[in-house]
C-alpha cells in the first residue's frame, strides 16, 4: 500500500467510523452469532498473494461486524462500560501512526514526559495528595500485581527476588469477599499461594467489615503467619460498594501492612468533590489503581497506578542489561522499571487529548448526570410492585431483581436469569448479573459519554415489559 492508497483508505475508514459512532444504537447490542460462526467465515488457509484493501474491508463488514458486541452503544448496560470518546479515538490513531515504543526516556522523550504530566493532572483531578506519583499501565490487574510484588520485596528486603521463598515467612493477603477476581489470580502468580488469600466478610451493604479484618490478622499472627497486604475497594465489581478505607487504614498501619486500593471503576467519580467521601482514609494508602478506560472515556487500555514509595517499586522491578543503558538514566524516569513489561505504548497521548477536549467541568457534568439518572431509576425500582433493589446505589450501578412476592428463592433466581437472557437476546439492551446473598441479581450501569436519560428510561420500560411474560 503506497501513500496515496493509504490516504484514500484512511479517509474512507474515518468516514466509516464516524457513521458507526453516529448509528451504533441501531445495531443489536449483544452479538447474535453462535459459537464458531465467525471462525467458519474465515478461510482455513492464509493468502499467498496480496488482496485489495477494498475486499478486506468488505469482509470486515460482512464477516466480522456480525460478531461484534457493541460496547459503544448507549444501550450497553453490562459489566462496567469501556466507553471511548471521539477525542480518544483520534489520539489512538496518532499513537498507532507514530508506533512509539516508550520503554525508556531515550526511545521517545515525549512519551515519558507527557505521561509524567498526565499523572500529575490526574492526581490533582482526583483530589489526591502531592506525595503520589505513578505511571500508566494496561489494566487494574497489573496495577494490583505491582502492589503485591512491591509489598513482597519490601517486606523481604528484596530477598525473594534473589533467593525465592525458601526460608521466608508464610505471608498472608487480605481482601473482602466482594473483591475483584484479579486479586485471586495475582496472589497465585506472585507465588503466595491461593490458600494465603484471606477473604474478609462484608456487611449488609457489601463493604468489608474492619473488625473481621482485625480478627483475621490476630488469628493469623497466633498461627505463625506473617500478615503482609490488604486490598480495599473504592467500588467493588459486584455492587460498587465502598470499603471503609479509614478504618482499614488504621488496621494496616497498626500491623505494618501494605494497603492497596482498587478504584478501577468508581475512582472516576472522585473528579467531583462531592463524591470524595469515598476516598476518606486515602492518606493511609500505599498504592491505588484507577482505570480511565472505564468511565473517563479513554480507549482501552489506560490504567493509572498511583504509588507513594516509587523507589520500592523500581527496586523490585529494575533490571538494566547493557543494551538498555543510556547516559541519561540518572536524570530521567525510565518507565520500563514501573511494571513487569519492557515494552510500553504511548497511552498518555489519548488521555491528554480527552482531558483537553472535554475539560474538567464537562467531565464532571457527565459523571454527575450518570449518577443522578441512576438514583432516579433507583426510586422507580423501589416504588415498583414487581421489582426490588438488592444493593445501595453508590454511583451509577443498579443491582435489582424481579420479585413477584410469591415465588421462592430458587424460582426467583430462575425467573431473573430468564428475564436477563430474553432482554439480551432482543438486541435492544445488554445487561449482566451477579449473585448477592445467593440471589440472582440484575446489574445495569450506564456510563457512555453520550448517554441520555432517555436511554435509561427506555431500558427500564423494556425490562418491565419483558417481565410481564414471566
């Protein structure tokens, strides 16, 4: 493809992207294909000779698009949104064109220094103290892994990196029963062993009970274990419950634990001062992770890992073979030492584009609208004869279920699962579920930057309409 062909094809693709974003609400939100349908459309053998770009793109439209679940639809209410914005798409396009590899300062000074500044901007926007620093990661899972490894090495005086776990204490990790599954995976791959992850019970609002944490630590000390790390949730995955960070922080300081906070989704609300009640106690935290690629309209992937003791992080990860040494290493940040990967994408560019394109006030207005509309829908659900809320609404996630007030729990679980599947099969909306106290719970969350109140109103009307068939 020469420059003229590239220019022509690029223009046509931008036109296609603009049309897609304008009309995405017309697609079935959840892909309607069956397992194997897309694979069977793709030839089993690869081409030996070049194919025309027009033909490739035609196949994309006819063979790939049917298998797309449209996360960009304002009718996507599942999981947590990973909504992008037009400004972010443009930033990502330039990133792809530049092909920047930002592993060290020398390989692209702009990638490093823009990232430094964006971490400062986001620290201030979220209301964090000036002693926080950090870097942009791929996902919150990686950020939590960084925290675990740093805690492990700092506690062992960096000996586990050299000698392994032999002769070391049996470390214990603590998280609530509602914590994200990434902590389970990270504990395993960091070498602690899943048996050493202690799950702490939650209260009626699904937040960690600090007294139960203290009891678990005391029991572990009596049994000869070494308490090391506690994870607090500033918004759990299931319900966006907020753990009492201040009380957990007191316990962490008492027992010299590394205190890490997962604010992957709900952290976006901290840009609005009135929601910073969620971050009470954050001054006692050692590290925190937050994903702008969820509710701050940045393309996936873009996850911010904030840490106070960056030297401990660097000491845990840094390896400098001869081919990576530069004359400026003592003057600059080399972000390859801030996580497990050597290679680094230029993620800060799209973050810069979005923050400047929207501005803080517009971002706050969007976040506030999403939360206010969710609160209004919560009132509708509570006043309904056939539905009930199963968890408080902390930000913009609603956890509820159909309840005819006469069926037993097993029947209600089956009916709500049937309702969810029928709604998703319709293609009109897409929602997911969790289980709270054994109850099949419908989860609905609206976080698209161009979400309107009417989208939530229409979703609620559809849910009520489909529930009549139960």
